C-alpha cells in the first residue's frame, strides 16, 4: 500500500508559485469593504492590505502595510513575498509557469461571458486579485501540474454521452456559435461537412459527432424539425452549454429567422437533449496520475489490472486506464476492487459489476490511496452569480498546491501580519 500523502502550500511560499494578487495604492476617499474576500485571510482594501478583523479603511497606507519606507530614498522595502513601488502586489515570478494566462477576476469572468453569463466587474477586488487560467493539458492554481488523460470508468454501465441541440430557422447571413467562451461564425447555408469544419476551428472544442435530425441539408431551415444534434464522443460527463447568437453587440447578423440551443434535458425541434452521465476522471479512476509527466500509471493489482483504452472500454491509445485488461484476454474477469488491500483500507468496494472504491472522507483517487487537502473559499474562480466569487469552496482555496503528504492545517490563504517578528 502506498504511503498517504497530502500537504498544502500557503502564502509563505507564494514567491515560488505563479499566482498573484494585485492591487493599487489609489487615494480613493470612500471606504471599501473587504467582506467579499475569504474571511480568514488578510485582505487588500482600496488603500492597503487589511489585517483580519478590520473590514474597511479610509486612509492611504504607507507601503500597503507590507513594507518599510526608506525615507531617504522615498522607496519601500517590501516584506517577503510582496513587490511593487508600494508593496501592493504579491511576488509573481513564474508567469503561470508558461502554461497559462495571468488574468484578473474581472478578465476571467469575461472569458466565459457570452450573453447571460455572470460577470465579476463591480466588486472592490475585481481588478486587484489575479490568477492563472491554464492552457489545455495543465492545471493547478499556477499551472505547474501536467494533466493526465481523462476518461470513463470502464466497469460502470448504463451511462450516456452528452447530446446538445441547435436549431436555426433563418434564411440569410450567419449566426455565432460559442463554447466555453470561444466561438466561430456559421453561415446560414453551411452544409453538414462545412459546419463540422467550422467547429474544428474553435479552440479546445471537443471532438463531437454532428448529425441533422430533420430533412434539411443546411444548418438553417424553415422546417420545424430541423434539429442539429451534437454528441460529445470523447469528453464525457456534463458539458458547458453551447451558446448561439443571431446578433452580437447590438448588430444583427442573422436574417429571416432565429437560432436556438438546448442542453441538459432541454427540448428543441422535437428532440430532447441529453446531459452526459459518464465519469470524466483522470486516468478513468483506474490509475494514478503522474502530475510531472501527465501520464497515467494504471492499477495492476489485483491482476489483470487496467490499461489504455479507446474511450469505450476497449484497448486503445488514449492513455487513460479505461480498459480492463481482461478485454484483451490478458487475464480473467475483474473480481475485486483495486489495491493490495481493497481500496487501500480507506474506503469500501461496491462489488460486482463495477468494483468501484467509495473512499472515506479525506481520501481520493481510484484506490483511495491519496489524501485530500482542506478546502476553503476560492480566491480565483469563475463567478457563480453576478459579482459573486468567494462563496465557492475549493481545495487549498485555489492559492496552494496539494501534494497529498499530510493535512493538518486549514486551507485558506493567510498572509503574515507585517513585521510580526520584529
């Protein structure tokens, strides 16, 4: 049995990471509430970093309370981990490790906003708190970890792929198609093959199967049964909803009709959309992810173990551990949950036919051998509602890395009070 591991990184080691929280020392006269930030953290007010328990400030703070002023030079000597002419930013040396974008909370919310999605643009820290939006293949708060292939658990059954529906009744020009904030313009008379080619130009758009559910041979038609069915065939579980728009920024592009989209059970053009119910886990929950290489180490105990799949439980090249080796006659049928001791002694086995480990609280991955770290209010995540961010709890509050060695402290970011040891 592998040793348990779980530890977290706090602000004392922020200088070795890629996330930053930025603020300015503007001399605004109004008091600014810091109540929306994580409660147990030191906060940045409009004029300086605030100690816990002090919710507003009305005066400009020298060196933002995070440094000492050299009165001869007129310059701040900042506390460890802080930089800027007024020590107004956390040190930010790694630029998301070259694997992501550094964005403010306001900018992050705008990347997903198409139509009615919530923005975070009218809150005191909207342009003061910064973080990383990682490129595909990387994750963690500073984009320092490689992501392993995800997949469906090969032994669970009765699950479905996500299917979303688009309907266009227009007779001219074009509409906009968006997915996760990225989009493309689609001519009203695009054929099936042309539409598929357009979807392929959208950054990070998953591989899908597209079909026309009616008699039309173009994406837009006056026929009421003209449903465009979009099935996600390799990205499983619930997917972000497709957004379609006939006008953009007040300018109409589509003429002679409208365009609509449906997901998560919504009905359109006489068809019902389907929310994906398959697992979408690193290594298909049948292996351990090496975050340095982004490769899965598939569980082999008990034999015959698991191997790379085609996404549908058969041997393949996806690298996801989504195939039980008995599928390729490498051994007998699966008869137990993984681990020298089933579920590493930190969970229970569901038994036949799924042989899935249900981990005890504080333990995770497919064999329950890794610890989970504490969760706390997130410093940096997409808004759950308009101008609402810090109500979402995440591991290490999205400002630390869980290396799963030990867990014995709270998760939320704490900043040391200035000169606490002086």
